């Protein structure tokens, strides 16, 4: 039995992960901005669940939640950084206010939560950090530029964190969901930038139409995603979890296409790339 600390657990993928962990006999500290919503989401969880009001942009609140989890359960084994929000708008259209707000939740909120929980995992010399990114954290698309920027930043940080924590017995995995039938495209989770520029009508402009046509019709099943994520934390001792786990056929398709494109560019421009070393350096091109 493990103790899970999950942010953004009152709905969507966070709630699905919490339900799956509870169903498998784990204990869960579930955080969200609305304590009543958490209680409504898990009405029959009993003592295995600790609902905690915490906004990831509020550092004292997050630290208090982590402390409360330790008082209740005595340890934390799995940290799931799930809380997040979306933002649609062409890069040029998005205001500084909107850009900073989405970074505050999707990136700095993760940093805040990690700072609150990692001292416990380091002291235990065990644990697993699971950072919920997105297919948009690996490949950008029109209208999602600032959202993708938050997830690209999250992934870069997580790769470094994985290397830093590995000698301490703490594992890190980035999860990249594609489209799943959660409420991510609802107005409560997604902001659409009010300002529009006509020149982007056929690119990011078409993305603005996505929520109305695609919301709750996505290919992915949140319950199946949650099962795969809980499986990660239950890998047998000695089995190394992946750096990244893609979830959803749509995600696999987009990631595969991005890898092909990066390799194509690398090979096409390799001869130029290696000419920029100092003359006294031995260059290996293979």
C-alpha cells in the first residue's frame, strides 16, 4: 500500500487517478481548490482518502496540505502533479496576463508542489514523481503555443529532476496524454484569449472552434489512463519506469511524427551543424 498526493483531484484525470489508486487499496491525499467539490467527488472513500483544499499557486497552502498528508498517513510515496489549465490563442494574440497565469498553474504550481513534497521523498530515499504533461508538451500546434510552452518547460525540468533524484532512489516519469474525455475543454479549465488577429483566422482561429465540437468527444478514456498511471507506480522493484509515457493513440501518432521530423531535420542539416565546432575539436558525425 502506498500513499499518493494528487493535485487537481476533484475532477477529470486527477479524480480518475485518485479513484483507481483507492480501488487498489492505496491511501490518497487529494487536493483541489474546492474542498466541497472534493468531498462530492469521493463521497464513500472513507479513511483512505484525505481531501485537502489547496491551490497550487498558493505556496503556504500547498505546504500545509503536504504537512497534513504526513500527519495523517506518515509518508508520501507517489506525487502526481496533475493540476493544470488550458489556454487557446495565437502566440501573438495572448496577453502577458494570460500567459503568466497559465505558467503560474502549469509550471510554477508544479515547482511549488515539488518543493513541498520532495524533502519527504528524499528523506525516505524512495518515491515516484509523476508529472502530467500533454502531447502538447512534445509537439506544438496552432493556437496552443503558450499552453505548449508551459508543458515544454515542465518536461525539460522533469528530465533534469529525474537525473537529480535517481541517485536518491526517487523516480520521475512524464505522462503525455492526448485527448481524453475530461472537462479540460470546459470553460472552467480552458481560457480562450479574447483578442483575435485576422491573419491567424485559418490557423489558430480554427483551434478556437475545437472546444465546441470536440469537448467530451475525445478518443481517450480517463479511467484507462488512470489505470496505466497507477500501474507505473506499482512496477516491480528493480523495474525502471519510462522517462515518458504516452497515453492515447492520437498522442502516439503525433509523437511519432515529431520524432520523424526531428530526425529528418537533423540528418538534412548535420553537415552544417558539425562545422560550428572549434577547429581544434575532433568532430564525430556518425
